C-alpha cells in the first residue's frame, strides 16, 4: 500500500467508526427499535443516516486494515469475508429501519410493534443471522489482529468487547448492552483508522 491508499483507507475507518458510534449514541435515547412513535421520531431517523453510512465506509477500510495489521491466513480471510457479509446485512437492516419501517408505521403500525411481523419470524431470524455473522467475523479479525505484527492490545480489547456486545440478539433486555458495544466498536475502528493513517509505507 502507498501512503495515499493508507490515508484513504484509514479515513474510511475513522469516518465509518464515528458514524457507527454516533448511530448507537443517538439510539441510546430510545428503549428499543419497536413502535410507531420510535420509528417515526426525527432523531431516530437521523440515527439511521449514520447507520447507513457506517457499513460502506467500514467495508472500504477493512480489507486494507487486514492486509496491513492482521496475520495472513485462512482465519483472517474467513474473518474478513464474514465481517463483510455482516456489514451487508447491517446495511440492509438500516434500509429496513430508514425506509420500510416508516412506511409500515403509517400503513400497518402493528407490524412494527415488538410482537409484530418486523420483529418476529423470518425477519427476526435475519437479524440474528446478520449479528451472528458479524460477530463471528469480528472475532476472527480480532484474532488476526492479535497474531499480527505489533498488536495494539487496547484496540483489540475494544474491537472484541464491542463486537460481542453490539451483536447480541436484538431483544429488549439487551438494548443498552448493544448500545455500549456499538460505541466501543466504533471507537475501535476510529483507533485503527488513525493508526493506519500514521503508518509508514514500506
């Protein structure tokens, strides 16, 4: 990688991590994602803008981060692939929250209640699969970071703890845990982005 590429990739991680942290910080103002009042709240809709921005930015910076900081190998490749798949699902989740749920809030509000169609059955399975895939990918990437050259243990701790907490099942009792995890994971991405921008080219 040349210096320009590292700065672009690092900037993407910083911006993506910041968007992720801001999204979860705003969402902390709500008790859950369910209910027409929450779905249509302007603050919640603003949060979804950060949600949608985070995934492509993080995806843009992830592969360069892996090539620079993670130990090469099958586990790292699997980790990056799973994280990319999880980020795609996370982006789809943002589209649902920003576009589909507001439409349903007007047309069929019962669907977006905690026991409605958008939080049970196939959609719930999609959420769980997305978060499980993303958690698995992040943990494998954390292992790659730990086994790479000059591991940043503070960053790895933030990455691991945040990656687990944010991706717990989307259930009411775990909402605050997910919020804290999302902010921690966002901070980890920002940290690694700053590190990448400061890396010397070889």
